[in-house]
C-alpha cells in the first residue's frame, strides 16, 4: 500500500512537471513574439520615436502678428521661420527617464617628511539608458528631483498613551552613533551663517562639468566636477572597542568653491589604493577628517573584566565594576604618538548611576603583563560629557605603553537588564 501511494505521488509529480514545461514553452514563445514586435517597432520608428510640437506666440510687431508652429525631433535641431519675421533658434529642455547620477570622491594623501597634503577630486558618477547617446555635451549635475513632484506628505495620527509604572524597571544598554557633518570652520568676518538648501532659492546645488560623452549603455561613467588641494595634519588614532588597529587620520579643510556632497570616497596613498570610506555633507571652508587605514608597525590589545556585587538584605544598590586595559606596542624604529579613545556608559535613568574611578585607581602589576615585564602606564586622560575618554600616548621606538580605565555601574534593587 505504501509503494502504491508513492507511485501515485510520483505520477502526479510527473504530470505537474510536464504541465510546467508546456507552460514555460508557451511563455518563451510569447516573449519571443514580444521581442520581435519591439524590434519591428524600433526599426520603423528610428529617430522619429519622439517628436516635439511647440506653439510660439509673441507680441505683435510691425510685420504683423508673429505666431507660428515649430516642429522637430528630440535630439536634433529645432528651428523654423515665422511669417514676416526673422529666423529663430529654440533651446528646448525636457525630462527623460533612465538617467541618474551620484557624487563620488577620491582623496590622495601625499606625504613629504612632516608635511602632508590631500588632493581631493569630486566626480559625478552618471549612467543613462535613455536610448540617446550624449555626444560632447555640457553636463550640469543638480540635486533637483522633478520626478518626485511637490506634493506634501500625508499626515498620520501620533497617539500618546499612558500606563502605570511597573514594579520592576527593565533597562538595556545600546550603542549610540554620534552623527556629525564636519568639524566646523572659520567663517570670514561679517559673514552670516546660512543653511545650504534653504537660502539658495530652493534650487539646490548644481555642479558644472566640462564637455563629456556618455553613451546610453547603462554603465557608470565618471565625469570630473571639481577638486582642490589642501594641507593636512596627520595623527594616529585608536578606538580599541571598535577596531584592533591603529588608524591614520588626516584632518583638512574643504577649500573648494562648491560643497562636498555626501557619498563614497576612494582612499589613495603612496602605496596605491588603500580602501574606501564615505562622508556627509561638507560646506565650503569646513574642516573634515578622513581615515587612511591602519598603521602597520603599531599593535594594540584590549582586555575587559567585570565584577558584580549584588545588594544584600540591607543594601539597596547593586554595584558592577568594569576594568579595561589597553596595551600598545611599537614595532617600528620611529616614535609614534597615538590618541586612544575608550568610553564610559551614560545613564539616562535615575535608578542607574555610572561613575568613572580615578585615573590611578586601576594599575597593571607586573603579573598582569605578558612575561611579567613591567610596562609604563599612561594615566593622563580627558573625559567629555559624552562619556568618551581619551589618552595621548607617546610610543618610543620598539617600546610599549598601557592605559587603563575603571568605572562602576550602580543600579537600584528592582532594576533588570544591568
């Protein structure tokens, strides 16, 4: 009986397969017929696939009423003669689908001894499939988006409800990314602060490029639209919580006449292409920072330990002590100065308190070092209101240094999640 049932299922599956193959064959035939009709229509249309008809009306002149009709094909010259008047040439603008562009940047770091410069180039990555090749045309790249229209968004109700506070408070730790556009800049005396896109008449930013050719193949084409060369200050930064590497950071000023639009950035050093990053909107004259990858001859190691002391019968607070140790090693023959950044959590509820201990509250002993070797520990630090802790560590050639951080998280009884 089981074999008979399996045979029945197999026969039904074979029947469904045959029907599916027949259906697929019919669809392939329909697609072939449709492709043939499209090719036939394109062959008949040729360059006359789109036409433009314009009614031109002007004020009355000495030769009579100069009104007429001009007709021509899109992509070619449009002109005509109006009775009783002179010849005219018209420039017609039209919107077509299948074309788009995005800003793309390239940053080249050039170092000569202690001095460094960044050669910045902005290109417009444009691709189009409009069936019309753009041969030796003037390109203007705008932030306007006419296809979106001007309709305001629909408003929805935002309901606010209240509920009784529970006996147990549940908290959770979350990572908060600090959003910044640039590092600010020095505005000229008497200049008023303006917000880009508000005080420009609503037209947005427009970038003009030299003549270029963009064929209608749908492939990306890069067209240069601007650039500048700016001196840069180079330093080494380490964020051990995020990356086990020490990174090269360049600080520079956008000295170009146009703003830097948000987009990807190709990073190039003397060794060649090193990676890719991205930037936000940077106004002219504003400072920015760019990372150029890790420093090969510097090593960094981070350890974190945690101890918890729960409240007893008479206590009302739970205490969690967190200790962080960061060890740095310089494998090169040149001294290095590294800015190390750690963080201390910020509490947003009154039932949880976070407090950083003194700089020398947690010191590494000889037994805490690999091989029992004593390492010089840097205790000078700075803590900002966002909980970021920074040290400036000077690494001698073939030398080692360490920094430590200790903080306590105190939470009331009944707080869950800490």
